[in-house]
């Protein structure tokens, strides 16, 4: 509890100095003027006059959530409210929620809040032309969030959407920290086949393979397991687009072949497109869909982008470097070093210098995984039929008609950001991937669905009041600002007009998370002889969960203590009825009393007492022992 309070206090301390009020010095502009500035969330401001200059007047308006400051002339301070500060404040709030979730052991909430955090920070970068001070604030928060997430206790780093970004950071540090003694001399080889990418093996590739064999082994194993599944989807598209098949391995090191992968800058999908580049190559992004996540559409876009880069540089390695860090940076490095040899462009960022060797290492390991200590366990192929849906429904409704889980349907259709088929115009259809093992009755059941847009989209209408900004509205409805901006296609979020209406979408991601993990809390009163493991078995959970829910560091519990237990909300089981008589255990050959006591988490002396045993060796095969006290 102390840790949680400390996190909240630290978060508030971080937020307050950069909150919605921003103070700007204006001493050099004696004749500067400003009409009015809105300051939200202040109950009242009293009239204040500067003893030397009475040009600033604060007008008091009680019981309002806004106050207007009018300035005729000022050589002192101005107060300004900006979208940047609202977004940064929201990001701090999400960071605090993520830290609290992590410290309370809630994995899903930790991942969910950090995903929202990085999305929020990506939008800050997209929507603001930051000055130097704002860039410092932004980068400080981003770096702190990344560093925390890398050390988060509850997150499986190999399976989260950020797993590749985290692995890449570790790899960059591994290469950077290498000393001369760590480097091994290897003969450089280059295999050149017409129509393919040159395959280079050198010291750097060798070092990265070693990294993948050790620190990166779990991640690479997961990537290899996905390889055949996605080769069958991606390679035919690359062939149609007339680009080398080895581009497949660029997708592998970009995302680990995970359609839901994202980076700290929120590049997304198998090919890790950032929003602006995706838009240039025809990938639509709206409130409802993000085509960067679609493994077929994004592959075609990536092929087109890489063809353009190859046409610009006439060299695949330079094209890869530009894909990673941008054409401008690569051209600048070429001019600086006077060479077009990728391996000699030392001024490129370290991630870009490791980028091509990364791809090469992935190729060598994938071609001969056993040689490098990997044993692929291929995942089943993704097989589907295209269903042309003529009405906007939720994936949950499709799940009920198809007898396929929501999770699997969303994996097949990753571009649906909120698990809802977007609104359709007249005679328009949405092409939905339905797994081949779906119910044969899908078409007839789907035809029976009556569409209620209010239920599916759950949109609320909000009339903007004087003094309101997006931050206040987002907090009121518990929806991220980015969703309100995206849904309403707001081009200038700093200026939302009073008396206009905004459509507020529901937080569908949060709804799905809550539905999947809906629990209700009950209390278990500790009885004589109860143990944590025994209580866990009773409620079909784990001892670890019970200790986490109740802040227990050991298995010690006391008579009469009330323990929080979380069970499925739909459960109607009468758990208390199960504990009417003492439990027993039948002794097996080779059992010892101490092993039985340890298995059930109870003291050896208690078992002896309940069974009138004087010596630990005084048990026999087939004997029935009481392992809880008689009631």
C-alpha cells in the first residue's frame, strides 16, 4: 500500500509543474496584447494588481470552472493553456495508472495503460510543433516511461506488443557495450544471387546471432514459430509486387511477425509503419480501423515503399537503412562519409547501423535453426473465407454467430481497432476474414442480427460549454483525448467552439478487457486449520493470487481474518457449502509426513495432532490422514 501511495505522490509531483497552466515570460514586449485566455479547473480568482504596473487585471467569477484573464499591456507574466499540456497531463495520468497496476500485480491493466500511454505520446508528437522546452518535457516523459516498462514486474516482455522494441534496445546496448576482447574474427562472405538481396556474413552479423542465441532466445523462438504461418501470406504478395522474397525478414525483425506489435513512437503492425508513411502508401487510419495492422494491406504498402527506396538509392542495404531511419538521414551520412557502402556509414544511428546485420542474422537462423540451437514449433496456418458483411456489428456478435472466440476473430482482423465493423454506407460491404472452422450456420444466424447502432457504437453526444477543453471532456467520459479527436476529425484541437456538439465514443478496448475479466469480490473468513493453498484450491485459483489480492508476503494467515477472493461474476457456486467436514489424504508408497505437510501448506505438528501421531515415521501405505481439523 505504501508503494502505491508513493507512486501516486510521485506522479502528482511530476504532473503539477507541467499541468494545464503554463507561465510564459513576456518582459520584452511592452505593447503585446491578448484578448482572452481560458483557465479551466479554477474555482475563483481574486482581483490582483501589480504595485508597479496595474495593467494586469484578474476578474473573479465564482462557482465557475473557468476564469477569463484580460490583459491590456503587460511586461510580466501570461498564462496560456495549450493542447500540448493537456496531452502531457493525460500521459502522466496514464503512466501513474500503469505503475499502480504493475505494483498491484495486474498484468492486463499494466499492458493496457502503457499501450494507451504510448499511443497518447505518439499523438503528442504528431499534433504539436514542439519548441525546445516542450521537446525536453516530451522526451523526458517518453524515456522515463520506456525505462519503467522495460523493468515492469508483471509484463511478459517476450509476448507484449512492445516485445520487439524492447529486444532491439537490448541488442543496441549489447553491441554498444562490446569490448575489443569480446569481438571474434570471422571471414566475411557475401552471397549474391540475381533477383535476391545480397546475403552478408561478417563479424557484426556473427555478434547479433550470438545475442539471439542467448538474451534473445525466447523472442527468436516465438518468431520462428510464426514464420511458416506468415510466409504463406506474405511471400505470394512480395512475388506479385516483384520484390525480393528476403524482404520477409525485414518484417520479422520489425515486429516479430506480430500484427499487433507497436513501437514507442507507435509505429504499428507487421511492417511497423508510422502514421504519416502509412497514409502516403494508402493505409487508411480512422477511429474505427487502422490498416497498418492488416497483414495483407500493409505488406503491399511496404513492398511499394521499399521499391521506391530502392529506386532512390539503387542499393537494398541503403533502402533498408532508409526504411529504418529515413531517406534524409541516409543521404546525409553518404555525403558526410563520401561512400555509398552501408557498412562504412558510421554516423547513422546505432539502431540503423545494426538494422541490416539484424536482417542478415534472422535469415541465417531461419534457414538453419537447428544449427543455432533453435527448434521451431510451427503455429497452425491461418485459413479463412472472406465474408462480405452488409451491416455494422461488433466482433462479439460475429463470435456468437460463428462459434469462434472474440480473441481469434480479432487476430484474423487486426485492423478493427475497437472490435466493431465500421459504419457502412448504402450498398457498401466490409470484407471480414472468417476462419474456416466457423459454424456452418453463420450466414443464417448473421442474417437474424438486428442492427442497433446505439448499442454497437455506444456514442454519446456532448454539447461543448464555455471554458471546456478536450482534456476536461475526455476526463468526464473516461475516454482518451485521441479517440475524441479521431472520431470527430478535429483538425485544430486547441480551439473547440462552445455550443458545438462532439460525438463521444465509448472506450471499447476497456469494455472488452472488462468483459473478458469481469470478476466479483467475495470474502473468505479464515477458519481453524485453513491454509492459503487449501483456500486457493477451494476457489479454483492460485495461492499466488490470494497473496497478491490481500498483500500477503508469506503463507501466514490468522483465525478470523477476512481474505478478499475474486471469482467470475457469472459464478453461482456456493463455495461455503464445500467446507463442512475435514479433508483427508490417503498415504501412498514412499510418502513422508513432512512431504504431505509441505504439499498442503500446513504445519507438521498440526498433522500429528489431528491424527494422534507421535513420530514422523509412524505412517503406513493406505492410511487415511486428516489434513484439516475436524469441525
